[in-house]
């Protein structure tokens, strides 16, 4: 099971804290059972938010840096597409030999 990212921990924790406060203030409950129900609902909501935070895509940064002069044609083509989409002409970017 992958470890949670910092964003997942922060979003989930903030959701639990703020939703608990909001539900307690709105429901104005003072019984132990009401507080327990609100706390469980907030924990469930925080878990749902933490699981729906988009994860960083693996390999997006590695593809751009792994394209070296001895790399495969597919990697070089990908590097050319990235440099052209960034507004840099092929052979003019930081990878060209000067």
C-alpha cells in the first residue's frame, strides 16, 4: 500500500477539523452520542477527501531528463515535442551542444 502524500494528509486533516467544528456548531448537540456521530462523520469525510486528492504521476519528470544523446528514438522524439511545445526550437535548447 503506498504511503499518503503530504497533500493527502493536509487536505484530510483540515477536512476533519473544519467539518467537525461546522457540524458541531450547526447541530448544537451537547450529548455524547451526538458528538460521537459528528466525529465519525467528519472522519469519514476526511478519509474520502484524502483518497480523492490526485496523486502525482510517476514518470513525467523522468521522461524529460532521461533523453540523452544515446537514448532511444522514442525518448528523443518526446523531448523534441516538449521543447517545441515550450516555445524552444529543436537544437536551440539547453540540450544542444555549443
